[in-house]
């Protein structure tokens, strides 16, 4: 606890823990991708690892398959990507970028991390419960989730703990930005990364309580016999449920998506911030229309809270309500386009250095663009009718989060590794990592758009073996699975690079000649961050003034 | 500690409190909107709940809860004013603690009455809403009570800073607003 009160230790703790959860989430994906590629074929040694109850004869049972899918989503979103993007990068770099000696509430930050760790361990341990882990998807829709095994209860408790953890971390980060900025560092002189982190923290702070409230309702339904989400007359296998009824399953969807849609922006905004930092430093250019970008990131965060029901267009909502959410959904793309356009225009006339960090940042732009553009048909009722619940949806949000946010996170690691360790990552290994990841990620996710357009449902245990419409797509699944395996192999290159470079990499203080404040101190930064408290006299990006 | 550092900490604590309160508002508003949505969509839940006999049995809870919360708010304000003027604190600083205990006790009593009358959480969505909304409030009040107790203990040597008491007062203000919303929405509408 004492050491965790240092924001740098806290950031590294978040990075390590979320990294481990990322590996867990990835392995879960490999398991169910095997089932999709070769439905009903035994996985070697699966019985030895998962037992006869989950994988008799090495074949994954449907119940276990759905646990893997639900926990893959939950682990990747709640335990891996968000803590990496906000907990790790935010805790480590925001105080440095604003010239602060640390976080405003270091003990709150540490408590937030410990709660996150406990929630993660609890959710992961639910696999050993009778009935296994949660298996109702990461969305946990009732009534299915209420009737699910005890793993769902653990999932809900975990979500409640993660909500408190997010709140503590967000308060600590935002109060630091408000009160601990260096003299002269006005709001419009903040690095764009800080703005993106501030908006992310605000979203977590204001949107997560809705999911916590929903979790309380669902916990009550599961353990106290209430019927918040159970309608009257509900029967399971022709047997009426012994509950009072009178509830509404759509209430869960409203509360869930009130968090879960802004959660997409929680994943994207820090990525935008990272890409802005990397592009400016590696193209030697000032951020194009900084003020406009700040406005766009604020608008994007605020607007993201009024679009949630586009996930529910097919639930029978009124035309008026449906029209409202379709319009807000189309409108939310405006600030996104502003951000992407500004980042692209920043490159114009720049002295671009194609470092690994820059390659990942540049790759983020079209990948995020593809993820964003493919979201538009999902936000419109008529096309949503066709594409809803198909692999198209999976392709869409994975392009935002996997080659989107993940590429930005990789860019952040390559860019800031010298700041954390005082040494550079090896660029040759980095290039192998980048090219391998770029090709394999696209090989995994691109076919999903076609599968979705052909009507293949996203939730089928056998990949659609029983349906004629899915037949042409079945041959793609083995290729996608092998691509996922190859993706994992390329991440091993990344891990080897980090381990090797941390000890033997080329020593570097500020290899990119970046001008933001975190580079104004030694690498790694000392306790208290700055030997002399910095005073800010100008904008964060000064690459065209001969000051770099 | 330099005055600059002190001012920074006060500013951070102020910002942190507002953010915490905003998050709490969203939590209680989400619970409340769940109640509103369920009630508005129900065909059998049109009778004002006040007309139900069980409600009369828990009237003391409503009255005492309101009084305790007003007391906690007013007393914290007095405590803050005393701290600001450097006046010696009295036994009154313990009143928020007592108020929180009072709310918790009153809630336990009301919940007990509900259970004995066969209106437990599983009986109906109306009863379940009552348990969740008032239970969440009681937990919030208990949390405020714990903080007040800690600060009252520290305050034996007049150590609790004025800005901290201002934040506690805001917290009790929020609890009051939540409580009045529950009373109006659940008992009178």
C-alpha cells in the first residue's frame, strides 16, 4: 500500500496486472476460437486442464463455451484494456505531464488498484465454482443472467467492486488535474493526452454508477428473490417461475448500456490521447487545431452519454425515441471525425520518423476509422434489423478496441518505455511485432464483417454448422483461428523485447526529443518527479519553434 | 507545509468531494430511475402506495428519518461555523453520528415491520423497490456517520479543518435530497 501511493509504482502495478488479465482474456479467446474453427473436435489436454465436467473427451461443452465467451469480454473490457488505458497510462503519465509531484489522493489511487485486483481475482476464480463462471455474455442480459449459475453472482459482486475502484481512481486523477498543475499550465496548455484522460475519468465517474445500480437490482433478483428484471408469467421449460414478477428486463438494458456505451469511449479517448502524443513527437509537428480537438474530445465524452439506446433499437421502443437515438448516434460521429481529421492533418508537412511507436499510431487511424464507419449502419434502425446480433457487430467493436485501442496502447509502450525504464525498446523486434500484429489482427477480424452481412449469428456454439446460410463461412473459421494463434506468437516477440530491453536496451533519456513535461525530468523519473518544480511558459507541442 | 501546498490540498479536496457527490448522484438517480420506469410501466401498480396499510405501519420511520437527517445537516453546519470561528466544539459534534445510527435503526425497524407484514423484497416489485432505495440510502447515511465519527474523534483536539466539515455538510445535503426524493416519489405520488 505504501509503495502503491507513488503514482509511478501504481501505474506499473496497473500495467502488470492488466497485462496478465489481457493474456488470460486472450487465452480464453483461443479456446473458444478452437471450437468455432473445428466444432466438436477435441482440444488436446483440455480434459486434463478443465476437467470432465467442462470438456469431456477434450470437447468443450456448450455451457463451458459460453463461460469462455462471457468472461473473455468481461476480462478484456473491465480487467484488461480499461485498467491499462486509464489505470496504467493515466496514473503514470498524467502527473508527469502536468508537472505534479504525484497524485492528489495517493491512498485513494492505491485503494482503487487493490479493489480492482480483488475484483479481478474474484471474477477469475469463479471458474472453479459449481456451474462455473458467468455465462450470459459480458452484457449479462436478464432473465437469462438471473437464472444462470452462481458465477453470475460473483460477476455482479466483481462489477460493484470495479465500479468503486473506477470511482476512486477517477476522483484521484481528476482532482490532480484540477489542483496540482504546474504554475503556468493553463487548461489550454494541457497536453492532449491529459484532456483525453480527464474526459475518460469523468465518463467512468458518471456512467459506472448506472451499472452499479443495475448490478444491485440483479443481485437482489438473484439472492433475495425480487423481480426487478423478471416479468410476470415467466416460465422456464414450461414451468412457471416462482417469483412475484412485475419487473422489466429492458430496465437492465437501459442501465447497462448507459455505462457500456460510454465505456467504448473510455476505451477510445485515452487511445486518441496517446496517438496525439506519438504523432506530434514523431512527426515533429504541433497538433493541428488543438482547441478544436479539445472541444471535440469534450463533446465526444458528453455526447456519448445520450446514445445508449441505439443498442436497443429492436426492443420495441417508440418511433420518437428510436429516431432520437438514431440522430444522436449519427451526430456522435462528428467529433470523432474531427479528432481523426486533426490527427491526419497534423502529419501534413511533418518530418515523419517511422519508429515502431509511430507505425502503431499511424495504423490506429485507419483501424479506428474502419471500426467507426462500420458502426454507422448499426446505429440506424433499418440496417440494424439485418445486422443486429451477427458477426458484423463483433467485427465492428473489435476494430475499435483491438486494432484500435490496442494499437494505441502498443504505441504508448514503445513511446514511453524509455521514460519508465531509461532504455529504448529494440526497433527491429518492434517492427516485427507491428507488422505481425497488423496482418494477423486484420486476418482475424476482417472476415467477421462478411460473415455478419451473410447473416451468421454471433452466439452460436457450433459457428452455424446447422444453418445453410453459414455454410460458406465455415471454411474461414480455421484461418481466423490460426491467425489468432499467430497474433499470440507475435505478442511473444513483444514480451521478449520488453524483458530484454529493460535490461540491455539502448540507454535513452528523451530519444524522441519530445517537448511535453514528462520528458523534462530524468528517465526514469525520481521520487517527487521533478528536482525543480517546473514552470510552464508555452504550449505543450513546440516542434516548429526550434525548441525541440 | 507551505501555504501553497495547503491551498492545493484544499482545492483538490473540494474538487474530489464534488466529483464524489456527482458520482453518488448518478448512483441514486439510476436506482430511482429504475423505480420510476418499473412503476410507470406497471398496470397493477397505479394505486398510491400511501394508501396501503403497511405504509401506515412504517410512518414513524419516515418521520424519524427526516428528523435525523435534518439534524445531521444542521449540526454539521453548526460544527463548521464553530470550527471557522475557532470556538470550542461541544458534544454536538457527535450528533451526526447519532443521526446516522438513528437512521440505520429506524430503517431496521421499518424493514422488520415490512417483513412481518409479509411485504418482504420478494413479495412485489413495489416492496423490492422500497427495500433497495431506502436500504441504499441507509448505507449512504451510515457511511456519512462513520466519517463524522472519525472526524468527531479527531476533533477532540479541534483538528478537523473547516473545508472538510463543509464537504461533510454537502454530503448530508445530498442525503437529504435523496431522502426527500424517495419520500415524494414513493409515498405521495
